[in-house]
C-alpha cells in the first residue's frame, strides 16, 4: 500500500485534505466549492492528473448526496440535460489533449463569468430572461457546457448553477437534482478518464486516505444548507462561482 501512495509534503497533504473537504461541501449544494477543489488540487499535482485523482472522491460524494437528498429531484429537468451533457463529455475528452491547461483555465473563467452575468441580469430584470429560461436551447447549451467543463476540469458546477438558478429552483430541488446529474456525469467520465490514463493505483490510494474529509464536508454542508435562507443561498452561489472564475482568469 505504501508503495503506491503518492509522495506529498505535509503542506501538500493538508491542501489535499482541504480540497477533499470542499468536494463534500460541493456535493451538499455549494457548487462554487467545486472550483476551489480544482484550484487546490492543481497546486499539488499536474492539472490533468488532478482531474483523475479527484473523480472517485466526487463519485463517493455524489452517492452520499443522492441518499441525503433523494426526495428532492426534478426528473424532467434532469432527463432534458443529460443527452447534451454526454456529448459535452465526449467533446471534452477530445479537447483535453489539444488545449493547454493554462489556456483552458482562462477560457473557463470567462465562460463562468458570462453565465453568472446572465443570472445576475435575470435577478435584476426578470422580464428579460423569462422566455429564454424555458427555451430548450438553454438546457442543451447548459448541459453541453457542463459536460465539457466537467470532463476537462471537474468544473461543471457553474453551468448547472447558471441553469438551475435561471429556472428558479429552490435550494433543496437544486441540490437533489445536481446530486443525480453529477453522479451520472461522473460515472460516465470514469471509463473516459481511465482511457486517458488519469486514474491509477496511486490516485485511488489517495482517494481512500482522503475519504473521511469528503464525508466531513458533506456533513458540514448539509448542516449549513438547513441554516441558510433561499435568497442568501442563491447569492452565495453567485459570489462563489464569480470569485473562483476571477481567480482562474488572473492565474
């Protein structure tokens, strides 16, 4: 076992533990935390390898979230998003070997900022987006974007935040639908990531060690979700996603 555990310094293990905790927070409904995990893991591992290292932790978090929020799923919305999301995963797999990590980070940051700007626009003047939020193309575009960004950077959260906030989901339906959406998405990513060589014995050993931090993050997020009013929850997601997008652009 010791031979396949990645060598990290004490500081790197601390960063990995915090990143795993944020995985749990993400799965409990705080989607902006997912991008924080991306940034933290990229500090201690090569960016592409870090996506494979995080994936099994995400799946564990998905399963916990599915159990906790099993009664709060909008199956119609979920079914409408998945086909375009799977196409996005395939597109992301194709692009991973062709777009430099640094360039993709900037592109992703600007995409997130644009999506958050549209959500803010809708909040300030609902008449502008009332028709667009129910248009099928919005769902297909959001699903496709979530698929690409999820495959390339485990960063599909902002696209889902954009779409579900635009549809004015309450926080419980938001979390329950996201739980199933990302479980299916991450499960589909598993063979693709293995094919790209992003998952290894070492990364699986790392996941096993960090599992308690994921569980602790889910528990903490579940507690906080029950204490935060709906309006504050919506604004928190907007602020978190925007802050991390700015960080990715300025990196």
